[in-house]
C-alpha cells in the first residue's frame, strides 16, 4: 500500500469549463490524469487530493467528476480548494458519496487519517497576501487555523509518530510567509507540507525543499504533469 498525492485536477465532466483552453500541459488534461494515475496507483493505495477537484458548483454538477474519480484505482481523501464550490458539511458530503456508490472517497475536514504511523492532516489554508489584512479574509483565515489545529490534534490523539500536512494554498512562496501556519506545523512536529493552487507561470514562485525543518512540495496538476506524486511506499 503506497501513499500518493495530487492537487488541482479541475475536472469538468459535466460543466463547460475545461482547462484545455489554456493549452500547453492542460491540453487533454483529463485524459492525462486517467492515463498517468492508472499507470502508478494500485487499488489498495491511498491518494490525497489537495483541493480544486471539480468545477461543479454543487453536488449535481460535481457528480460526474466524482464518478470519474471513483473509477480510478485507490482510496481517495479529498481536501477543499478555493474552487470547490460543491463542498459542504462532512455529513452531507459523506451522504452524497454513499448515496451515489462512491465507496472509495472520503474527506479531510477537521479530522485526520492514519497511513501506517503517519497522520494525514490538513485544511484549505488561505492565500497570504496583502489582501489578507481585510477583515473578511482574516475571519476565514482564523477559521482555517482552527481546522488545521483540530486535524493536527487528532493525529496526536491517535498516537501517530509523524505528521504530513496537506494544504491547498501555499503557506510559503515568493516573498510571502504565513507565520501562523508554519509555526503551528512546527509546534505539532509536521515533517512534510504538501500544497497546490499555483499553476503555469505562477509555479516559479513556489518554495520546495527543506525550510524551517519542514519539507515543502508543490503538487498542482500541471506542475507534476498530472501524475500522482509518491510520498511513501
């Protein structure tokens, strides 16, 4: 059983908003995801999806994208991204996947999953830029901090010896640094931080490798050629 991750699939099976219009690596991207995924992921593997799964704005529009994901091998754990407008309460999301027979999909939301001795923790996070100072953004950001800490505490309560933190937004990039999230990861002993959100030319601002005692990695779809990234085998 191996652990993989991939962010920003931006599936558009039932809505007219495909990413192919951007050309380049996005050309035929849904075919690439399917081909590259099935080439590396086995049925008993775990794949953490780091946000922006579907362009659907509700469960009805996102159903075809969930069906697409369900057909791919492995157990999938979904994180919220800024474009996941279908996202809802845990109760409603779990009811949705159960009622539609999507039995290998679950959600990372105020909780934690165990992979061997590793806690799979995380939340969406927030884009830490000048606009963050706006009161509305600060409220959302504080809520994300609460969710992240709940996830990290869950890993501690489970007695897991290592923690990976999955975020949609990068907590560290270019000249911006989110001290609150980085500090929290350090306090809870996070060893790896995996994030998405950055695409195309913005990938040049990504920070990867060891920083502050944490290994950072960008895994947005076009950055990794729509291939699930192996984290542990």
